[in-house]
C-alpha cells in the first residue's frame, strides 16, 4: 500500500476494528474508499433512522444483491436491535415479512417496493412519509444505495464467504444462483 492507502486503512481500522470485507477492495481506489467509508458510516451509525431500521435496510439490500458477507455480518445485529427473527427468515427466503409495528411495516414496504419494483406507490410513499418525514426517507434511500453498492462490491470481488457459516440464502451457493430446489438440498 502507498502512504494514502495506509492512512485510510488505519482510520478504517480505528473506526471499525479492522480493515475487512469491502474495504480491502475499495482501498485499491483511495478516493472511492474514503467516500464509501464516509457514506457507509453515516448510513450505519449517524442517519436519522433508528438502529433496528438501519439494520433492516442493510439486510434488505444484502438480500436483494445476495450479499452473503453483509448478511452474515449483520443478521445477529438486526435481531438484537429488534427485527423479529421470523421477519429475518422471511427476507432470507424472499417471502413477505410481517411486522407488528405500523412504522416498521411501512418502512419494510417502502424498502421492498424500491428494491424490487424500482418505484414506490403513492400510497406507500404517503404512509412512509407520515412515519419518517422527508429526512427519514432521504436517509433511507441513501442507506439503501450505500448497501446496494456494498453488495455489488462484495459479489463482484467475491469477498469472504465465511466457510464456517451456513449459507444464508436457500437459492445461492458460492457466488452463484442454484437452479432448483434439488440443487439447494444437495449443496
């Protein structure tokens, strides 16, 4: 590493405990790394969303991109922050997740629509806006964008599948999609 990369690596390790996952890739472009780390830190730690919804955003983007590293790194944090285990399992299996709290349901629906449909219905937007305000929705889109970029990086550069962990998604093995249920059970 050159001096700039060493400085960034030290700063990342100081904030996050180590340089791992996507940062090992992003350090190849120090300018990109610095900006991605800054946006990621905002999305994870400083945006206006409560912690459990920040973690839900990360899981939903991770599943949308089949980013196993992100999922494995955050699934327990999401549950500890208050995301119901049944909802986490439903997201992993690409089923509809159920949330008892109206705000959590509105948030999930908003994120699901933008990730899956690329648009949000007027009705979903209105409910989410009522719960989170414009700032909260802007922060949500920023977080989803950041975690989407993260998933793309992890998959493209095949970052740390963590061989000691069970694959989190029933339709993904390694860095590819399995063809059918028979393939999933034999893996």
